[in-house]
């Protein structure tokens, strides 16, 4: 599957029980950061388990364009010879980040305090996404951004020649914004401080410490104050990337949807800032056990054993939203099979993802016979029980990999087939999705008519 070019329609049909082992890819968030910090370190960083989806491969290309030596050694095995903090070179060409909001925003942060200029673009979906939320705080360091109306791509960023440290309170819960500011702070003298009103995924903080940066975190209830001392010499590392909980969400939810299923999903990262979906599923009555708990690459990991379960709708508290922001689309699909309403609050960030995910899920669910209620910051799905989802619709993916995979999972348990107009964006994060679901017994087919 390709995330660019000719659309790839795909259909999911009511499936027999899903059985087997679901080997999901490496964590996308960790993979991006491993390449970027490896490129800013001194020496050779070795990475295993790297996600080789298009989003991460575009970040690898960007690191090469900025002067790092990035090479694939084997499946999931990569080496990065870094240029040191502040060592990025000016790229010869435009940097194309494809579909990846994480990639482009973190790369902008990493180069914003070096005296170079780079122009960034992406696919049609990425060019619609707001970049001002990152370029505004980067301007405080002295960087200058010139883009399309609304701060959208294509955008040219000129890094600060004489960067200054900043103190910045992130206005919305966003790990991308926080991480961009911290990466910019690496090449600024003194201390850069980021204040979060509520915690978001902390992979950047963990990995910065692992590479040798001086970083402290003070917590006061949900509020976090992160202080980074600038201009460290980052030391190359050997990193094992845990498997992606956001990708694991799809076989986990598919197994819960399809009667008789039992699936093992090994090696899943259970960082507390990413595990909100699993907490929610357990509250709904999901039969999930966490086996062989351990630590890999500085992250907590376990094997997930998932069995089909009768589910009950729940209310997801808004303070949990940041820990499962990417999982709300598939939770919405799963909620259609629960008894009663599932209420998701604090989710307005979904409106500025690869698509307006609240609107995309609401319209697709309605087409499949599910009643929904939608507000700016809330989505309610009125579940019809395990045998009550009609399906029978063609839904739009809106160039969004998570929308496409969510409706294909829904189709595995619906009464009538569910067709997604374009499944090609799935390749950006989960290239093996089709083969993995098929290997478990899921009825997926490519359909061009």
C-alpha cells in the first residue's frame, strides 16, 4: 500500500473468529525521535525495531538532507551517524514530510536554533494542517517562518543565528509542540522551560535523558514543568523501539469486535502517557491480560492477550484524552458494538489531525447505521450491541490512515460489508496492516469497483 498516488479501495466483511499472533510495527513516536536525536548526537546511534512506514522513512530522508548519515542495515535495523547539537547543514532541496505532522513539527524544532534555512512541504493532508502552533513558539528562539495563509505548508523556516532560551506554556495538550520546543532548546544557551497544563506522551523527555541531556520534570497534579539545559553534547545510543500501542489498538479492537476471537499482541509499549485506550477498554469490560511485563528501550512493555468480550458504553474523562488521542477513531468504531452510549470528551485536538477525525468518524458511523452526537470537543457513539451494527456503506478515509483502519475493523463485525474509499494512507504508519489482519483470519479485500 502507498500513501500517495492512486486510491486503493478496500472492503472488510463479517469475519470468522480472529486467531493468532499480531506482530505490530515499532512505535512511530519513538521511531521519529530516535532518528532525530541520533542525528543530533555525536557518534553512531544503532536502532532496532524501527517502524519502516512512510512517515518515519520521510524523517530518515530529512535527516540525510540535513547532513546526518542514515542507513538501513536490515529489517528494522538502522544506523545514524550524527552531526552533533547545532550541526545541521542547509539542505539542497525542499524537505517533503509526506503525511507526517509529527515528523515535520519535530524536524522544524530540531533545526530552529541553527543558522540555516529549509523549506518544508507534505502531501495534500499535511498541507492543510496548522503549523503556527509550532512556528509561533519557535519564533521566540529567534527563528523566522514564512508559509501559506494560516501558517500552512509549504513553509520556509530560517533558524536563529543567535538563539535565546525560552519559557513556554503549551496552550493545548500537544506532545508535538512540547517536543519541538525542547528540541529547539538543545542548541540555545541556558535553560529552556516548557510548561504543560496536562501531561502528554513523554517519549522526548525520556529519550533526551538517554542521550545525555540535562532535563528535569516537576509535576504538580496534571501540570508539568520541564526544564532543559541547552547545548549539551548528546552521546550516541543503542535503542530498541517498543511496538506501537497506537498500531496495536487495531488488532486489539478487532479481536474484541469479532465473536470467538483470541489474539496475542506481543511487545506493546505501555508508557502511562500512551495507555489510555487500554484503561478505557478494561472499563468497558474487555478481556485483556497483560503478560510478561518488562522494560525495553527505557519504556514499559507487555504482551497483550485479547479475547472477544461483551462491552458496555462508558464515559471517557477529558483528562484521559491526551493519553489516547490517536486511538479515539478506533474506539469510536468499537463503541458501535457496545451496549449503550460511549461519551468521549476533551477531544477537540482530533479536529486538526490528518483529517477532522471527529467529523470523519461521525459521518462514517452514521452511514453504517450508528447514531452519533457531535460537538466541537465531544463525540458520543450510541452502541447497538455485538450483533447490531448494520454496516453496508462506503466511507471516506480523508487521506487519514487511522480513519481507514478504524472502519475496516468495524467492517469485520458489521452485518454488511464496509468499504473504505482509499486505504493507501495506511502505509504511512502500518504497512503490514492488511497482511496482519488477513493472517488472523480477517476478511479484507481490495476492491476497485
